[in-house]
C-alpha cells in the first residue's frame, strides 16, 4: 500500500469537539508529520490507531499562565498540567523569571520566585544550571529540552530591572530615562529571539521571601510604556500583568497605554475580591469599552475559585500555629499522626485553639466556617455554609474545633481542606460563570509550577469538564462552548494561531477523553522536585490519550515516555489549508 495511504495516527470513532464552538460530530482524525491532515470519515490506515469510541476528541488544552520557568529545565514532565490534557503553556508570568540575569543577581531572582510563587530556594538552587545570561540564551537552554508539551516564554520585569539597574532596580528605585530606553532595547531583543512578550506585577502583597515588594510595583508609567514600545519594535507580542486595581481608573488607563504602545494584547488577572465584590463587573464594562475602541485587552480567569489548600501533608492547617503542634511539626507525617492521636496532645492542641500570631493570614486558618474538606474523588470547590467544617460539626452536634481536629488526622493524615481565596467570596459561582463567558476574558491562570504546597489550580481544565460541562449543581456550560474556552480561545489570546482547532493543517495536539469515566482526585503531595521537595498534584482518570505534535504522550492516564514538546519562539501563524 502506498505511503500516502497511511497516517501516523488515526483517532477513530470519537465525538469531535473541534474547538470552534460548533456542534460536535462523530468522526475520525488523521495525523501525519505532526499535523492534522484529515477530519471526518478517514479511510486511510494509521500506523498507530486510537479507539475513541464513547469518547470526545478535543484539541489539546492551552494554558497561557504558568510558572514552570525552572521546571522545564530540570524535568521533562510538566506536572500538574500535562495530566490534565494541557499541551501548550506560557511561562514568565507575573513579572518573575530567571532571565536575563548576571551571576551576582541569581540569589535575588530566587528570592523573588520563592516569595511570590512559592518555589523553594533549595529546589531552584539544585535544579538550575544557570547556563545563560541573556534572555536569548535562556531560550536556547529551553530550546534544547525535550518535554511532554510545548512551551513559550515571556520576559519578566523583575529580572529585566535587575539586569539593567542592578540592585537599584530590584529595590524598586525609579529608572532613569536611559535605563528605560535600555530596558526597552533588551525587551526588543528578547522578542526578536522568540519571547512571547513581557510581564509585570503591580500587586503590593507579592513580595520576595524577605519581604521586598516586586520590582514592578513602583515602576512609572514612562517605564512601562517604554517597555511596551520595545515589545512592538521587536516584532510584537503580548503583555501580561497582575494588579490589585486599588486605583481602578488609573491602573486601567495604564493598561490601555501599554496596549496602545505595544500594538498587541495586554491581559491581566481577574478575580472577585473581598474588598470590592463588584469590582470585576466594572472591569468587564471597561474591557468592552476599550476593545470597542480598537485596543486588544483581555482578562484572565480561573474556572473555579482560587483556594488555599490545607492539611497535615502540606504547610498549613487550622492548628498549625498551636505551640503544642509546632513542637511536633518537624516530625515525619506518620510520627506526627501518632503524637496527635495521643489524648494528652489532642487536648493540648485543642485547648490552644485558636492560636493567633502576627502572621497576616493566621486568623483565616482558624475560621472553621470558611474551611471545607475536599472529597477524595471529584472534590468540591463550590462550598456552601452547611458544608464547612463548622457547618457539618453543628449538624452532628459536635464542637467545630474537635470535628476539624478529628478530620485532620483521618485517612492517615492525607485529608485535604480548602479555603476559597478569591472569586467565591460571596458564595456565588455565577460570578465565575459570567466572567468565563465574557467575550474579552480568557480561561487560564492554572499557575502550574507555582505555589507548589499551597494550591493546585493547574486542574483548571479538568474542572471545566467535570464541573461545568457535566453540570453539577444544575448549572452547566454546553460541551462545545466549554471546550472552546480551554482550547481555541486561549490559543488565540496567546498568539498560537496554529493550534486549538481540529481541522486540516492545524497542529496535531489532541485529547481523547472518556467523559463517563472522567474523575478528578483531591490534591496529593508528591516529593519529586529537586532537593526532594514536594508539590501538589491532582490525579485524573478518563484521559484515554493526549497527543502532542502527533505523538501520544499519555495513554490511559499513564505516561508513554515520549517527549515531543518543544520551545515555541514567537507568535505562530494560522496554517495553510492541507489537501488530504
């Protein structure tokens, strides 16, 4: 049989949800040389075939907000994103990163990454070879890697300021006109080398490990607009930032100014905040106005509440400030459990509850009416008052702290709890739904690689499937619309016009998912980072196959060992049509 009658892979008998938002349809997908070559009724044979009977077939998922900046240099599998069907990511968000960097500034960049993104110093020091100085050299280091997904990178404000201004820049001092010009020039070079754009943070609470504010917080309008000019002169790209919108009008005007100067998209994190539950609604109106005026602005939102995770296997829980608990906190989990089950230790810890310290967040850890236990399978991130630890204890006629303590030491100490941090503060999941469906908001913010013992938002895409598309609690998003929200929309927003759609000519990044069997496990701590440090993952079942560039990277929820993922340099154009 002629070679032209063969495809590398044929995915057969699936329900194709192509990413366009159009009606799903039954059919096959043929892949050759990393591209989709035929969709529909495929008669050619596949050198390898995937039976998608009873499954949906989707484009690979795209997450434009992650922090695997170091992970992709010390690991090949980018957990906890790749087991959730993600096939393309962007790193270098929120202004942090590791390039450009002179040797004397490495400790400072590590300090910021640890403080802002909760990636331990020991992990970074052990994992990074630092075989680069410029951003182009960093991209070359990434470009030499073989990974389980494609990656793209942005240049961050913290390393950029440090490189140009030295410790003055890292300390937040004002940049001179010459320094602004130099930052713009370096960003231009980075974009020409393949950077997707630039990122910064204007969040006061984002500080380094030793409490130093992020370098972009005090940056002037002139500095940010000058950097945006560098993005444009480099050939164009995106700008990403996070801000608390304390000065709502002023910050939004600054975002608009950067968009005008860069000529590209500017996106920013959107959440519902406890100090202004309606601020996001005002922001959506401002987004509509700005885009109507020809600017390209986008909000980034998570498909579920941002939550803090708690338990004995991670760094915090309701009793972690108790002196009697802190006396045994250094013990391995099994030994701690044995101590906590002793009646005298239990009594001492309970008698000390609540123990409040000067730590800003410590009081929140003791608010048992805002802490919820996560089920082992399909954990619930949509809490109600009666399902809090205090609520369940009241229903059972128990003291809340006693019930919370007993649940904490249950299941060999693997019980996990969560506290909503943003976008669920008024217990209204409709807030998230409205933001996700807004035409100028993109579902992203998986934050994979960051906050490794505090949260696991990288389950974002699976949660879209298990909660929103399957329609728990009577509210759902149609299948085609939900898939578009995590494939084509973020692909376009990220500048990846060659993927996120199942059509001839497009990149062969695919997921085959058994929706009837799809489950999301509760967070689990695994110690597989450099220096044997831990990170939280959320196991899944139901992903029959994940395909990257026409290569099966995961099959039946297990790695295949194949690593087709590569560095993406710059924006990717839409493909030319392929004649099957």
